[in-house]
């Protein structure tokens, strides 16, 4: 009898230990520790020259701008030189002291370099292929097997399992584009990784991973981590690999249609915009901008519909590792009543395909746009999406300690 | 067959060739506002298939570079294709800055032409309407227009309206330090005339849903000897209620509701009894005086409803609101009076034809019913 009691107690202790261990594994501090270790492992696999190509100073300007590649021979037109920044909403906390402020605290309109990509300090991301908008960092294709595995291990630790799968599908889509034949640089070899700042357990540093249709900007700062801005996209959105058909960004499409269909007629009237939106409004080069929101407000939705909206948002917010996601998700949830959902375009989609409608989610802590691209009349096979957090772009809320 | 295979192969290639914006000219306009200026940024991005056409229209001498003169010519063309109207007046867009990407980037589809304009807000008042139109390369354009959330919290965007292709964009906004939320909902259309329209509707509604006013008007019609007589009486009523409505709205006249409401009910009873007891005095100057006197109290009654709607409204707009409301009340009056008068004339005509004197009695009976209803309202007004 005693033996049984001891066994039960031992089992209980073991269970508690396992639970504690599990919790510890998922805690942000532990995750950061693992990520820093993985970053150092990756860096240690590189030659001195490669490290130089991967590591950059983590400059933290108040706001990002359009890319400045190939701009050497750009000339200013009549009317005076612009200040090289996109127009903003006048949030002075995110702007340089003389960053083109207009009277009334509004930055107003100001010309900038082309918006094919967004540049934040030395980091650059874009929806364009890397030969058109070059990124800093080192290409996967240039690494040996050990280096590549170390790099992907780092990316995997930064992301959730679902997020990592999404990234793999986007890279797979670009691989499919390469195999089909294209005159641009495509394929999974042409995704780059860059590390900005020194991997640290408390001070903010950033990993940028991306290429064609992918721009992840993960800032780690102790127990906190952010993913914004992030661009996802795909072309082709549906492809076959290893005999399996993959529809990239399928949940982003399907959950949005589910939410739309869950709205009643009066709610749909508010949500559906009566005009066509042909592209991302707040894509690369639009950091620091918040447009006047449109569509149906979260406060006008039922609890079930709000749950669906939150679930849709997690398709982007949940790309980052769960250890960092929980805090951000709680913030998004708290602002759900002030979060808008707007729709433009067809109300149905073909089975097994993504739709051709644009939608936008805009709240205090989240901006998401899903924008199918019209390419040679093929409107449901090419998507661009953007995910921003107006309050924490590039981990701006994380103070350097 | 060979030809077919070749065409198919070319199609396959073209579908996988660089697959971003191709045969369209993306034109994204971003508007930002402050208390005295509107800023516009036009970001023009030609797709790769149309880039040559756009480049040719700028690089007029074909030397593969954009001279200042060529840029200026293009900007002039753009200036003719876009327009901005503020509060109903077309305003000239002041060019602040422009940036042209180099030709290589434009050809690749990653080049932009960025134009910055600004416009002073010179029209007074707190409600403004901006209309932006863009017809630049309309056959290949993809237009987008958006307004940034103003950093200045005293600026409120009330509505945005776009044509389907976003070539026409209307923005209604207000600039003011007071958050008069109840008025803003009513003032979706923005400007002063929108206030007239909005309060015109409120005026009509107020009359058509106010049975006390309707009963009073009924009693006036029953006593009118002719259409001209009726017009004079109603005009006296309108002038009187407009006077007290205006005075009360500006806080220059006030009577407690406990006095105003019973007086309105009493006016119904008085006019109805006058029709029954002193039919000869129910038209002419005596009736004009009665309509004017009681009109003063009805005006105070209208003001009660109007003041609720106009909470914290700026003075300039109050005049437009009063105008709209008074016109609405007048229109509401006519909506009831004219058909009623027509009906009475018809009945009179019919009974005259029949050679009976029944008609002379009918207005007295109806007036009796109206008087009873007035007494009922009187007691309700007193008890509440």
C-alpha cells in the first residue's frame, strides 16, 4: 500500500516537474535564451566574410522610409527637395526632430524614394524579387548544408510551428515560380537572413528574413518579441509539391470569407465598401501611417463574430513564436471593439482557390491588408498582404537598456 | 500545330514573366489635414507594360533623361488632370515637391513619381467638404485615395465617399475644438447648406409628429374663409414662431416647459372654441392676432427640440440650422394644411350644390372635437 502511495506521489511530482518544464520551455525568457544561442550557433558556422554580410548595426530611426537602392542618379524635380520620408500622421514620437514636420504636428505630404521596399536603418524588405529590390544579408543558396540548417533553426525558433509552415509554403511557392520559368530571381535559394545588432538576452536586436513575397522583421528584446511589419504573399498561390497541392495563405482567405458570411445584411452593408481597391494601401514605404478606418467596427459585432475576427488576425500575429504572441494577442483582443473590418470585391471564391477580394483589418494594435494582385487577368493566384502594429513597428516600444 | 505549341509556350512564359503590376498605372493619393491646410501626396507607379508610354510622355526629346523642363511639362499635364474643390470652390493645388525615379527603375516597375501639393483652407466655418478628382491616364489607371487619421484631435473626419474606381473622392470633415457629437451625426454632409438640409428634415418631422401643432393648424384651417385668408394666418403664425425660436436658440428668451406646453394646448382649445362660438372672428385681423400670439408659444416649443439637437454648435452654423428648421416647419405646415384646405373646399362645394346648409355646421362639430383634444392635451401638459 505504501509502495502505491509513494508511486502516486512520485508520479504527481514528475507530472508537476514536466508541467513546470513545459511552461519554462514556453516562457519568453527561455525562448529568447534559445534564440540567442541559435543565432550564435549560426554566426559561428560562418566565415569572417560571411559574418560581415549577415551582421549589421541595429540602427533605430524613428520611422522607416522607402528603399534607397539605385537612387544615385535620381534627381529632385521642381518644387524643392523632399525630405525623403513618407507622409505620416504627425506622431512626433516616431519622427526625427526635423523630420519634415508640418505646422500642426502633421508631417503632411512629402516625397520619398520609390516604395518598392521599406528601409529601416540598414534593414530592407519588399514584395519584389531580390534582383529588383536587393536586401541586406546572406542568401540561403550561398550557405553550405550546416550553415543553412543553422539559419533555418534560428528562423524556426523565432516563429510558431504554424508560422514556420507558412514561411515554408511561401518559399515553396517561389520555388514553383522558378521551376515554371521566370525572368526574375526566384526560388527558395534566394531568401536572405540578416541580423541587426548583437544577439542579446535583454537588449533589442532584430532578425530579418525574407525574399520575394516575404519580409519578416522579428525584434527580440528580453521577454518581448515583435513581428511587425511583416509582408506575406504568394505567386502562384496554389502549387503542387511532392504530389501535394498547397494553397498558400489559405486560412487568411477562408477565415475572412467565414467572417464575412457570418455578418447579417445590415453588418455587411457597413463592412462592404462600394469601391474597388487595387493594391495594398499601407505596403512597403508606408511606415508610421494610419488611415481613417472604414468598414464595420468590432463593437458592432457579436461575440462569436469578434472571436472569428480575432482568429483571422492570429493568422498574422501568430506567425511569431507563441512565447511572444500571447502578450500581443491580449493587446489586440483588448482593442477589438475599436477594430474595423472592411471588404472590397467579390463575396465568393472558387473552391480550392483564394478569392479576389481585398480586405483590411484596422485597430489600435493591428493593421492587416489582404490584397489580391491582378496579373495578366489571373487575379486569384497572386496575393500580397501586410501586417503592421501602429504602436510597435520594428519593436519601437522596446527601450534599449 | 507547331504554331499552336509556340503560342501556348509564349503564353505560359508571359504568365510567369515578372508578375507584378504590368499594364496599369497605380496612382495612390494620400491626404493629410491640419487646421488650416490640406496636404496631398500623389504616388504614381507605372506598371512595366505601360512604363515606356509614361516615360515617353515625360522624356519628350527621347534623350533617356528627364530634364527640369520636361518634368515641369508633365506636372502641368498632371495639374490639368486632377482637381480639388474645397467647400464648393475649385482651388489651385500648390506644388510643394516632386520626385521622379530614374528611367531604369520606372522601366522595372519599381520607380515612382511622387508629387506633393498643399492647399490652404480659407473658407470659414467648422464643417468642410473636399472633393478630389483624378482623370490622369484614366484608361490605364488604378486610383487609390486615402486620408490619414489627423494628428490634431480637433479635426474630425465625418465621411468619405468614393466612385467605384476612386477617380472621385469626397471627404467631409470638421475643424473645431468642441466635440459636439450629437450634431456631428446629423451633419454628415458637412457644410452650412448641409446644416440647412439636415434641420429642414428635422423641422418637417417635428411638425408631422407633433399632434399639438397639427391640431392647432387644423383649427386655423377650419376658420379660414378663403385661401388668401389661410395664407395670411399661417404666415403670421410662422413669423411669430420664428421670432421666439431664434430668441430661445440664442438664449434670449426662455419660458419653462410647464408654461409653454399648457399654453400650446390652450391655443388649440381657444381657436377651436372661437370657430364654434364666434365664427365671425375666426378669420380676418382678429384671427391674425390670435395666430401670432399663440405662434410665439409654439416657437418656444419648437426651440426645445432644436436646442437638444444643436448642443454646442458654433454660432455661424446656428443661423443655418434655424433657417433650415423654420423652412422645415413651414413645409410641414403646408403638407398638412393644403390637402386639408382642399378637402374642406371640396365638401363646401358639394354641399352648396346640394342646396343644403349642412356645411355651415360641420366645421363647428370638427372644431368641437379639436377643442376636446386640446383640453385633453392641456391636462396632460399640466400633469406632466
